C-alpha cells in the first residue's frame, strides 16, 4: 500500500510502525512523507512515529478500535457490500429531520441499536435521521463534539462497518442520513494533530482554545484535510448531508472561505453521483451569506440552523427569561420568528449588548432548519430537562404544530414525538482523571453562576448521568405518550400530503396576533391553511374554516368568523 502523510513538524524522520516493524518514509514535496508499505493491508494496525517519538494515530485514520490513543487500522472502503445502488437521495426542502444520539437512542447504544428502531421512525413519517457526531472521542460515552479522529467512526458504536450498516438500513427504508461534523475545534484528549503540522493557529481563538488554521501558513493542507473529510463521508459512507457544527467559530480571512470551497466540492460530487448532497450550517450570526450562492457573494450552503425560532417559541411557552432568553418572550417576537426564522435582523440585542444580524432578504423557508427541541437546547440546561418538563402538554402540542406547519425545514429531537420523560444531560467519559475532574468542576461552576447548587448539577463523568439520558422505549405504550405520538404522526402526515404546507417562500406566511389575549393566527397562503393558537384565558378566536386537526375536541364554530378554542390549544383549518 502506498502511504503518505503531511508532517512539516518532522525534522529528521517519520516512521510507520506495523506488524512489529518500522518503515521509514521519504520526504517529498511540500512536507509530504511517503513510502510503499506492504504490511498495510485491510485490517492491519499501525502507528506513526515522528523523529523517533511516541506512537501516534494516523491523522486520517479510518478506524481506532482501541480508542483515541491506540493504533490506527486500515479500512478498505471498496470492500463493503452496499445494497443501496438505486438510492436516489432526498431533497432537504421536502424533509422532516430527526436528530438522535447513537449512545442513548437505544438500550444497546450502538449503530445496530439504532437500526432496531428505524421502523418506528418510518411510521412516524420523518425523512432523514441526523446523527450527533459519531467519530472517535475519548471514552465510550459522550456527545461527540470533543472528537479527535475525524475520519474514524466511534469504535464503541460499531466502527466503520457499523455506520455503513446503519446507513444501508436507512436507505433500504427510504430514510436519508445527515451526519453532524465538527470542524471548528478538536477535543482535548487524544488530539495529536499538532505533532504533525500547523493544524491550529494562535491568531484565532474559540471557546475551546486555538482556532483551526484555515488561512495561515500551511493552511492549504489543513483545508484539504477538512474538505476531504467532508467528501469522504458523502462518498465512502453514502451520507446524504452534513450538519457543520458552529461554523461561526471557523475564522477564515482567505479570499475564498473554506465553507465556499467545501460547498463547491460537494456540489461537484453531487453532480457526479447524480444524487442530492447538501451542507447545513449551525450559526448564530443570522448572516445570509452562509446560504447565499457564491454568485451572490455567499458560501452556497443549503441551509442554516435558526435557533432564534426556538428561543422565541420557548420563551413564550415557558416564561423563561434567563441567559439568552432575555432577548425573547413577547408574542410579537414569536410572530416574527414564525414569518422569517430570525428575530434579530439588525436590531439591538440586550443579551449581546449590541446590534445583531441582518434581514433574510431573498431567502426562502427551505434555507432554515428550525426546532422546538434539539440536543443543545435541552442538554445545555443544567438538568437537561425537556420542554415537557417545563410546560403543559397543551403547549407541547402547540410547539409541534408550529414546527410542522411552518415554511422551514423542521427538526425533531429523539423522543420528542412521544414526550419522552427522560432528560438529555451533558455526559462525558474522559479516561484522564485530571481532565475528567476539570470537566465536572467546570460544569458545576458554570451553573453556580445561575444559582444552581453543586449537588443539583449532574456530574458529566458519572455513568448515571448517561444512563438517565437513555430513551425508554417502553413509554410508547403509556396513554399520554401514545397520544402525543399520534399528534406528531398526524401533523407530519398533514405536512406531507397537503399541497403547499411544506417549505415555501417567507412571504407566503402572515401572522396576526393579540398581545393581551395571547393568541396568534398563522396563515399559509399557498396551502390555504391557517393555524390558530390560544395561549391566554380567552376562549374566542377570530378564525374560520374547515378543521383539519385540533389538539382538543373539535372547536365550536360560533359564527361570524369565530371559533371557541380552549386555553393552551391549537387548531389547524383550511380556508
């Protein structure tokens, strides 16, 4: 096997250690070291040694069966027997996404465990699963955002073949797969990239430390590493799309932003394969450039998460005003989010103490992904409590209706569809005791600022924190959970089968509201559908039409264009 590695920080030698032998690589152009290594066959374990130093994993390791500190293993991607040659991909604009965490989604906590519940997702009606990061990270338990081996599926989940098996099974059922990838930082444990070259840069800093070097000396190779990684998931694993974590933390002062470079490369691969492939940004900048085309000066990504849609809804439903929720809480802001996803489009943000965002002029609904719950908005709470633990069943049904009748791409979080009682807490499994202790203390100190007692903040390193977060599938048989599941199934079916009720232009949506009486009516002109919600005490709502769905027994039509709608309820009508 011909092997090469970029290692400009090697001064005298780079060696491959495999099958008990050391093979010296030869230095070539632009700091690439290479050699023909016959021992590197599929399934062989190997490590790299720089200048005679300790064994390190390959920066592009495809498999880390012994974890982040162990040797790499050769994987022959061509050897996997796929059964999805007729898979035509899915269109993001027509999709309902379902975010899940592999470790807590099933009792097994593996890729195989996810497969066991795919038929539930098919019956629910979602179109694609979105996997939280699944590449190698420290220990067996974790959210995955502290990953370090970006090319290697997590061995505790089932490794490369396990992930391919899951994607194969999804495609066989008509489900697409979105993979959450992290290119803004690497985790602290098992992070050896800096031994090889300038992957990180002191000029740019993030919340996690040094920024990724995408615009300094040596950045051509770093950019190729990142873009190549994105293409690898789409090509070798048949993934349908990528969600790019916190792209606002990728600082790039180059003439061509790395996100544009990645977008162009993905579009070329999509054209070559003849299937839709897409990139979704997570960004809190409210900046249209992420999704505008390069011809318009943008980066060409398919869509961006819009967390302000969630914040506006959450603050109204729960009354919470702490932290970033201090910027939200009014019915007027919720109405704005329902129309255009972003609330702050240039206005002053009290939480940020500055003006924020710009208008989404010229954008369309399918360029925003919105959620009433997701891993961040649940798990970044001290106790990881879900919306159902914070407000009434009626208001949870309102959240579902607004999510699934809007013009944006809707995303559900695992268990949301049956109002799961299990929290989703922050958990880790760092093997270094000092690092584990630092993470636990940091979590406690973070929430002490908000008045939480240390004993009430779950310890991320405690296995019980992870176990509490595991879904309980037996809940599906409880009457209250089954009723919520029926509500979600009905809403998704209505979205799919009613013309014009999916993604659409922003100007298709109009919202009437009454601040004092706390009601809103959202109208989708193309679909001829209106959604009325009552968050106040008044029982009379100005809304007329034929009832399509209602969260309570069919509202009474009292004439004159008025319906009787109980508090904390929602009705969907055609007009």
